C-alpha cells in the first residue's frame, strides 16, 4: 500500500524536477515574499500546482499542506515543498529540490526528496530503510567533531554566532541553501550534521523520515523528539548529536 504511494511520489517529484530544470537560473516572475530575504517565483507556484493536482486526482479525500498557500490539516496529510532552495534555483545555483511527504496522524510514513540537477532521488518508507536512486544509504560513522563536515541553514541572528562557536572544532562548515537536501546529505553520509534553526513542516517533512531510516538522529534543539511542528531541528549521524546540541544551546543564549 505504501509502496504504491512511494512510487507515485517519486514519479511526481521527478516530473516536477524536469519542469524546474527548464527554468533553472531563469525563473518566471521572481518577487519578494515575506521580506527582501525571501523570494518566490511563478515556477514555485506552477510546480506546486503540478503536485497538488495529481494528489487531488489520485487521493481526493486526503489533505494537503503545501508552502504556496495551501494550508490544510488532516489525519492523512501530504506535505509539499515544490522548490526547497528557491534562492539557489533563481540564482542558477545547483542545490535545490522537490520535497514530498505523506503522513498519518502526524507521523511521516513516506518521504521523497528529488534533486533535478544531480538527478538524485532520496526516499524512504517507514520501517524499510532509506535509499538514493535505488541504493540503500546510511549516515556516516564519524564520531569525532574534528573530522566532521556540517551544514547550517541561514537564519539571521543565529547562523553567524553558531559558525563562530563551532568553526575551530570542525573540519568544515557549509551553508547549502536547501534544508531537505542538506538533511538528505546527512542521510547518505556526505554531511555529519545539519542544523535548521527555523524550519516549516514542508522544509523538513521528508527528511524527518529519511534521516532516521538511514540510521541517523533528528531532534529539536533541546534534544527532544522531533515532530512536524518542532520548528527547529538538528539532524546528525547520531554520534555527534549531543556535542553539536551543546554548542547550539550555548549560542541560542546569545541570539539577537
Ligand atoms: C528555505 C530553504 C533554506 C532554509 C530556509 C527555507 P525555500 O526554503 O530550505 O535552506 O534556510 O529556512 O525557508 O523558501 O527555498 O522553500
Ligand atoms: Ca519552497
Ligand atoms: Ca523550503
């Protein structure tokens, strides 16, 4: 039953990814959204419409929560981010992805993240492990911060302080610009951890499943169990989790 839904979501994410590639770096009608640091384009809207119309067609009685003005709730809920990493997409930078998740009673059961540029699809069904393009993936085994590479989302008042606090203890930090992709990179061992200081449900829904299914760990920034509404997250390989949490919490005290 869930494998059918997974297949549906993967095909849909890939179809939308193909559409996005035609407009990558050349987005239609780019404009400010909530502030000058937040933009949207007609490609976000069109990509969302492509996803929503297919969900409505095949699962007409299920609810949809999607970033561009479709805010339903329900026991059976699809969660959609048509472009995660719009800033990269608009600027012709390569890290952006389509995110689709399906949840029941707040529990994510299917997660799909598709990166059209590298043609990589990360996905998981609850209890069945995590995959990239058909191959099983797992988190890194690195237990040493000194040998780690981490990623942090851009969040004014936090990111600078966090990088300052951690820069001398890690091998490298990155700011990739797509939350679902950064966390998928934790799932496949490319990053050891990823901090999202502020995230909406659609920024993280698929990876709330993919990372644990790949053997990793996700909590809120107090170390409590993560949910769709936590709002802030640490994804990691599990081994570095408490050390990174400690650094985050020192920084949170000095946020502007
Ligand atoms: C954004 C990206 C970005 C994160 C922002 C998100 P969007 O999503 O995931 O990496 O730092 O907080 O809003 O707006 O491109 O869908
Ligand atoms: Ca988006
Ligand atoms: Ca997003």
